[in-house]
């Protein structure tokens, strides 16, 4: 798979990122007994398919996703040096650290540093290539965050930094306090969720040199084989028409509708979709998107279908 430069850094990563959210099982469900075996197999399959950038977070699977990823690294000596490992922090679940603590976001320097140390321990590695702040903390003090980033960088625990789900104004406020450029911005983008194309998020990434990482590029599977919109809902007809168009066009490319939906994202300048399936056959199928080239006419046909109306 083609490798691209991450932001303005010296880091390189695969054109598609592999998202490790499901390695520890689906959120809200009790993980099956073989979840670790399945997760390690998925990591190995992703590596074999050409993925080199692996996206994690301290909260995925309650930390189990990082542990399972670490097990995959331990099972393959030398693999760590071939990969770009990214993780996220800043979300605190209810009951942490006391029973009355609410669900919240925490960008305090103390919490950022301790979160990174926890991630490194769970994965059994000595540094992250990229650390992202997971969701905006309205109590964020940019200078305090900058201090935590510098501390982690100087200690050799994190090489580069980024954000996730920020508004452009929040990115700007943080960047002004930082002595180094932000490398990535992870945000939800898909044919079903394309607000980042018009709210300034992708424009800011282009202007500043950040790599935009698109999470949920298949809208939790709804653009693939997942459940369509409920019959009778406002978006049901639009989504059905989009699926039909994807199927028709994908047949001409010899790929699945999911792979074409990923390729649609790849036509956006610099966008790196994050693929999250743990099924080996699915990993191989979605990796085909990296070799597809969607022309402008096809791109806009799909965009119009996704909008449910013609462009102004």
C-alpha cells in the first residue's frame, strides 16, 4: 500500500489507517472469550494488507484494544519499528476516579501525561508516534496542553501530536500555544457525514499541512453491509439511492460498494480513512480502495446522491 507523509513531519503512514477500536470487542457488549486471538489475527491481517498506521485510544475496550495490539507486537519481534502507532486521550468515563465522577473530557497536563504512560504500558512500547486529544475539553488551557506536549516530546514518549473532533477555532487556539505544528486532525467524514467539507475543517488541514484522518468512513457500516436507514425515515430514500449508485459504479471497478465509498474519501486532498473491521476478508477487501482512482465526474455523482439534491 502506498505510504504518505503525515502532516509536515518526518513520519510516514499507509494511505489507509487501521483503526483498533474493535480489537477489544464492541462497545457495550461483553467481549467473547477469543477476543484477543481475533484481535491479534486482525492486526496481522492488516499488516499483511499493507497497513502501517494503527490508530488506537486509551478508552477503546477499556484499554483492552491497546493490550491486544501490544500482544500482536510482542508476538512479532521487529514489527513495532515498521509501524506508525497513534493513540488518543482525554475522555474520562463515569466513576473515574471516584464513584460520583461524571463522563467528561480532561486536557489537564497531569491527565494527558498519565494517559500516555498508561497507553505505553498496555502496549509494551516506549513511545507513541502520534498522540491525539480525543474530543474537545471546553476547560482546555492551551498553554497547559502545550506544556504537557513538550514534556512528553522531550522525554521521548511521543514524537508528534494532533487532535480529534475539534472545531477549526479550537485547533487555532491550541496551535497558537504550541511550539510545534499539529500533525493530524481526526474527524468523522463519509458519504453520509460530510460536514467537514463545508465547515472549514478540511480547509484548515490543507492550509496548515495537517493530515485529516477520517473516522467511521462507512458510517458504522451503513454504507456497506450494515443496516440501512429505517424504512419511512427522512433519509431512507436518499440512502437507498446512494447504495444503488454505489453498487452500480462499484461493479465497473470490480470492487464492493464499501471499497468505492472509501475511494471516494481518498479523492479528497490528503484524507486518510480509518478502517475498523476485524474480519480478515473485509480487511483485504477494503484495502483495495487504496488502489482505486475516482474521477471527478464519479466523485460528484456520488456526492450529489449523498446530498439528496443537486449542488447549488
